[in-house]
């Protein structure tokens, strides 16, 4: 849907892991933020040897690709503590950087908490300031410009996402939109999204039975593609590689409050499975199902991702549409025919 990059990312590159990294600070410091993704089709045993078992395989894949240099030159590496797998990945990267001759860039952890308390805001603010200090040389004017640019980018992605209610694009295509927004310079992506919005306004509706996808995050399109090839159409999701990525802006407060505005935005980012209450997740799911006109709910849960099944009963009750849970799935894999059968059974029940 979007054209692929015709050249490498220009200038210094900051690779980052997790949606809690304040990318505005990276942009203001002169880096292009590039969110790192794994690959279910590649052998991840080198990363697993360092990280151990019982862990989300995405982290093992990312570490394997870092060790192999798959992402190309990275000037810095930033990891957010958005889940246990990311935290363990940071500790391993830090130790590899310290005690081996593996070529890794400097690595930093951003620890953002999501409790709805002012004490939490103060903690996150301290972490934002710590991150800014680690980057060095980030002045207020550059940060304000970066905030405006990234807010504009999120707004464009939200506009495109809203067109899924009219079936103008598939879920697989939406994943590509978010991937592009997370891996290319903002100034390069915005014109592409403006063009895409114009094209989508005239596009016929995409075929398929509309469903909302919840559960694990998806950094690879394989599961979406399999579901949509089987006759489903993913019109919304609540993970941070899809709709949730674009929720919430920083805004542009007085210059002296920029760091606080960043802290508040990342503290209150959308209700992803690893960081939100069951009640908040259920309410968000019900609203998303209604707003996008989804006629089914699918909770897809990867192996070792233990949180989403706890959310599912409340989500199913709140959504009020036929709902199916498929858990303990291999990274990038799904029995799409089974999902379709179970959705049909749920409709008949």
C-alpha cells in the first residue's frame, strides 16, 4: 500500500524496543527513531541462548537480529519496560555490551509506569528527564518541533485507521502503515500518509467478515494475512503495533512543561494488555467494536503471553458480539480455518 523505502534511513539512527519510548526526544536529539521488529520466519536460537526459555519469542528474535546486524548501523539502542520480555532483553543487552566484544550501540532503559496516580506521573517525569540527559543536547525548541511533528504523524495514522470502519483498507495494510510510521523519518512519512488518505477516500470497501483483534501484539503481518486470506477482515485491534500506537498526543504546552506533557502522554497511553486493568481493557474493546462495526471478537494470544486470557471474559461480555479465544499460539502462526469455524459456532450459539 505504501511504497517501500528507496534509501536507507538518513543520519544517526536510534533503534528502540517497545511503545513506551518517547520518540519525540530521539527526534529532537537528531536521531531517526526506528522501532525494531522480530521475524517469525527466522531462526531465533542465538537470542534464545542468551535470554532463556519461557519468554515471548519476539524478544528472542529481536536479540538474534541485533547480534546478526540485521537492522543495519544503529547509533543508540533504547528499550522500554513495557513487558517482562523487554526488561530481560535490556539486561542481556547491557551485559553483552559490558563483558563481550559483540558490536552493540550504547543501550538505555526507559521505565514508564501506567498507574493513574500523580505519584506515578512524578516517577515517569523523572525517567523522561533521565532519558533526555542521557541523550544530551536536546534543547526546548527542538523538542517542541519534534512534539508537533509526532503529534501530526499520530493524527494522520488515526485518520487512516478511522477509514477501517468503512472497510477502506485491510488490517494487514494498516499494520504496514504503522510500521512505516515507526521506521522512517517523520518528514518523509507525512506526505506518504497524506497521499494515502486521498487514495483511500475513493477506494471501494474491502471484502471480509469484520472482526476486532485483541490479545498479543503483532510486529509481523503473518497472522493478519492468514486471517484475512481466510475471509475475515481485521477492522481494529488494541495492541501497540496497530490502533493503540496512535492514541493520545503530547500537545504543545508552555516550554517549561514539555517534559511533563511527555510523561503524561506515555503514562496514559492506550490500554495495551501488559499494562491496563481488565475493566479498562473491556471498556476499550467494547467501544472499538462498536465504532468500527466489528461483528466478531478474536483474542489471539502467543505462547508465554500470560496476560490476555485474563482479559477475555470481560471483553467478551462487554463487546456483545461472537467471540473466540485462541491461546498458546506460535509466533506468527495461526490456524485461520479453525478461527473461522469457531466464530461461526459462536454466532450459532
